[in-house]
């Protein structure tokens, strides 16, 4: 990954993402997770291909009548 790609991804996380600690089960310690939300799947697929980590999930937002796509890095 080039320095330019790292900087671009950092900007996307800063503007459209969040960094959090999640507990997936009650008996586990929290683990770090980065979430990037976008309506453009190509952007998230590019980030996933460059970083070689993460999973892409989508969910429909009924109020806005649009699709939200998430890249989760755990």
C-alpha cells in the first residue's frame, strides 16, 4: 500500500467511518472495529482490496429509502 493510498483511506475513515470497541459475546473482551459507511460499493471494494482485510455488508434504510453499505474491519 502506498503512502497516498494510506492517506486517502485515513481521510475516508475520518469523514465516513468510526473506530469502536465491540463485544460480540457477553463473555469476551471488547475488540477493535473500524466501520466505514458509504452508498458507493466500489469505494468499499477498493479499500477492501487494497487493505486485504474486512467484510462488506449492506442494509436498507427504510426512512431514507436508500441502501447503506458498510465495510467492517475487525
